[in-house]
C-alpha cells in the first residue's frame, strides 16, 4: 500500500502547489532584482536554516563549524566590532534556539551544568555582565558580551551534547580541518606568487584570516589533533594517510606563516606532552618553576642587557626568525606589544576592580600610550589589533576579577583534561583528549602574545576543545565498564 505521506507523480494537488510556490518566488524575485534588491534571493536558504534550527540543530552547528575557517570578517564601524559572515549570524540563531529550548524544556544536561568547568564559565559570564553594566562604552560592551555568549553557547554548551557520541569528536575536528586546508592552499598559492618572502606572509591569508598571527595560532592548535587522528587504532588506512599528509601540510604552513608565537606554543605543548606522557610529579614541576624564576631574578640585569643587544629582525630564515622573538631593541612588532601591554596596565591601574568594560580596550588605550614607547606601527585609532594578550587585555577591560575568572576557566579545563588522560581507559578517546588538551595549551601560550577569542576562528576550537574534555570527563571516565560505554 502506498504511504499517504509520499509524494509521487500522481499527487497532482501537491505538485500544483509546489509549482505555484516556485513560480511565485521566481516572479517576485525577478521584480525585486530589477529594482536592485537582491536579499530576497536568500529566502530559500533562510527557510532551510530556520528548519534546521528547529528540527536538526546539530546539523546547523556542523555547518557553522565547517564555515568558520572560511568566514570573512566585515568591519562594523558603527559599533566598532567586526562581524564574521556567514558564521556569526548563524551563531546568533543557534543561541536564540538554545534559549528557546532551555525555556521550553526547563533543564539542561545535569552532568555538564554541574561540572566545575561549567561553573567557572558561568562565573566568568556573571562578572562580564557586571562590567558591561559599569562599562565606559555600554553599547560596545553589550555587543561584545552577546558575541561571547553565542560562541560559548554554540561551541561549549551545545557541543557537549554532540560529543556524547564519541564519533562526533572526530567529526568536529575534521569539520574544521578540511575547510582550513582550503585556506592553507589559498595562502600558500598567494605566498608562492610573492616568492615565499617574509613580509607578504603577514597578509596572504586575507580575507579568511586577518593576519599571519591568528592563522599561525590555529595551525598550532590543530597539529596535535592531526597527530592523534593519525594514530587512531580504529581508523581505515586511507583516513590515517589523509591525517598524515595533512599533518605534513600544516607543519609546512606553520613554517611559511612566519608566526614566532606559534613555534613557542608548539614547544610549550611538547613540554607538556612529556610531563603527561611520563607522569612527572607536580612537585618536580613546581621545583623547576621556582628554580627558573630564581634564575631569572638573580640574573635579570644581565638578561635584559642581552635582550637589548639582540637586533635580529624578522627574517625568511627560520633560525633568524625565531631568534628575533627576544629582540626588544628594534623589532617593531615586539616593541608594539610592549607598548600595548604598558597602556593596558596603566588602564588597569586607573580602574583595577571593574575595568573599562568588555571590548573597550581598543577605543580607550590611546591616551595611556607614552610617546617614548611609540613605534613605527603605533596608532591612536585602535585599528591594528587589541591588547595582544588574553590576560592583560581582560585586566584593563574587566579588572582583576575578570582576568581571575578567565584564568580559573583555563586552569579547571587543563585539570579536567589531565584527569581524563589519567582515568580514561579507551585508547582512542584518551589520545583525542590529550590532543585537544595540548591544542588548548598551544593557544593559552600563544595568548600571552596575542588575543583572538573575540573571533569565531579561535573561539570554535578553544571552547570546542574544552567541551570535548568536559564531556569525556562527565561520560567516559569514572565508570566500571567505560569501554562498553565508549563503544555505544
């Protein structure tokens, strides 16, 4: 018997309505295009997204993740904050649907909502709301807050529900890596046209990434993930081969990105890997840190004299380029970071508790610059980056409590990842957990020199990696039959 809901060639009423709707749309759209109004063309896509939001929110989130490396930032001069398309309008819709479902169902996953990382994130947002109310620029801070909310809701809260199925963890990684590979080929092609010189490397990834620093930071974040994917024991040989080839491509791309902070972050992640792999005791690490700081303060005068003598500028030669990291005598990039940090610290001194408001640094730091600290790339317009630090910037914008809240999120996330690594019995999940933990660490190291968490490019992996570790901790550890659960 034919299903009554099935449309066939004989269902003339249904086909008639379909023809009428299509003809009406084409006619209206043709008239509007004649009057140079093109937005109506997007109506079918908008309806599809609307349906996905209601019936397949996970698919919509997958689309957002895939689009993130390919998104393009549009500068919004009226509000002072860029908007990435198509991702951020989609993320706003995802956020609204999340709130709608939360109000309708009246609850959220208890294991996630009670997790220490989630509690730390909620405190982080409570303080951000408070500093938005007291902000020197409330409108800018409000938009910054909303943008931060759609990042965290989508890539953390909703992502935790996806990651209950372990295969979605690998799917998340691939959905970022594959389009990012397109960007890498685009970047290398443009760079090849410039002869792979150092200076063009700063902008050849535009418009997908604003500059080489954000591009290099994301490359570093996903290198550990590609290593883990290569060693997945249940993967077909073809997938392992793909992961291996892409790993080589990402390393080559990192070399030609000329991003010094990316190399520093990878070295730091390697050090953390050694600590986790060989289970080095915390008191040995603490003793090492104490010795290192003691050495620094004992010889700080000699160290600064040595740094001031280093005049090695950025170079196409990798060894010379890495040596320029410590050049604080004439490297404009390094000196400008110091200038931005100094201005942020002066802003912090003036408003140490509540700060100037989330997202306001670039509009308020100019008067806090000293002319003696200006560089050839200094500006009072606030159009060349932010505070260049994920830690000093929040100090200026949200005060001491703001930066402490962010640090608590980071520390609880790292602790969670370490706990999963020690307790998870499933080899593949353990490997993926370590990979995202090391990827997160690369960003936290990179965050001492740059800040990109106000963009979709960095927020997707940052909060997504944390979501992976939290979900593994909540659902794949501390169970007697963990391997059986992981196989579901």
